[in-house]
């Protein structure tokens, strides 16, 4: 109630100056249900900046992607099926937020873990410790995209995995595991936002992009990606693989629509400078429910 009153007072104070009133809001169900009167918040705000990231991280003891676009029912159940961008967007809309006011947040960083066993390196693998700190962010458990891409460039032995359900990548080398977003996944997310008639996209944050262009010879490559993705008519191409269980062989899907009947996004084979393997899931039982 107090938050809504604050927003209304700010909106009234901003009106004479023509200022926009925005707020960054949570993606998690428990926080949404306890913190927001969505219709009232949406009425007061000009834009709703949806922080669609931090679904998983080193506060947990198992691996998970920072910002998966969709759920993966082959490895998830219960409340873990809610930990993805698509669920969050639809939950806000179904509870009264106009799609046109929602600005989809995209993370220019990854959340990482130190695996208990290097051979158990798939989703929900036991990982009791965070990934070691990067040279710039200097925070264990988190690497900026600039740190991630520079690691890959310096050491091609990293393995990058793209899952056809989550549609965001992760990478591992020995006991180090990182889930993140890159050009391919942000392109898909930007076109997803367009297909959902959202108001736009935002990024967090500028200093973790490849701002010097050391990896791609183009500075701020990720920040530029959403605009490029929504101003081109060329379908997105990306390598995707899917394994229903650890015992089944992977398959590569081609020509699969991933954003609904109005989307032109398709998946197909695309060359990569990194080694790409099918996702590997663990057999250590179902993960505990997440309380984001």
C-alpha cells in the first residue's frame, strides 16, 4: 500500500515536468505476491522495468541458469518451473500489467558455481561453492560478460552448451560452471519481447558488457543486440540441442518456432567458435523448490 502511495505522489510531482516514472520490479512469484498490487502499480508507472534475471545463483547449492527464457520440464518440477523469463512476463500481464508498459530486463553477466564433481556438469548439478571471482567484478559467483568472453577467447577448452528449452547458454571447464546470456540468447529474448508486444528492453549493466570490444571487435556488443534483433527481418539462427534424460542421445532441432505463431524466430544449425555439447542432467534427484 505504501509503495503505491509513494508512486502516486511521485507521479503527481513529476507531471509538471513531463518526467517518466519507472520502477525495477522483481521476477519471483513470492516477491510479486507479497510486494506489489500490480494493477495499482501499473496504473502509476509509465514503465515497469522487469528484472528478469537472478533466477539462480550461488546462494543455491546446485547449478542453474541466471535468466532462462523458458522452463525445462525434463529437469524441473514444482516451483522451479516458474523460474524463467516467460513465466514472469505472463504472470505480470495476467495479473494486470499492460504488456506495453513492461520493459524486459536482460542481464549482461552470468551466475556461476564450483562443481563438486567435474563430471556432474549439467543442470541442477551439486555445486556447494560459487565460481571464483573474475578480474573486474571481483565478486565470487558472478562474472560480467566481458570476463566470460575474455575467458573463452583466452582458453578454447571451455565447453559451451545451448539447451533448446531454456534457450540461454551455460559453459563449464573442469569444476567451473557459468550460466549467462550472449548475442544469440539476447537476440531471441529481444524478438520474444517484440512477439509479446512488450514496451521494450533494458540491460543490467553497462560496465559488464564487452565495452572495449576485445572479444568481438565491436564495443558494447550486447547492449546493441536488442535493437539490432528487432530492426532486422532476418530470422535468428542458433545451435540448439536437447536431451530428455542423461541416458538418451541428443538431437538437434531445426526450423522450430520458439516464440509462438507470430514469431519469425527459428532454430537451426549455426557454426560456433566454441565446442558445443548437448546438455547433461544429473541423476541425484529432483532439486529443492526455489523461493525466489
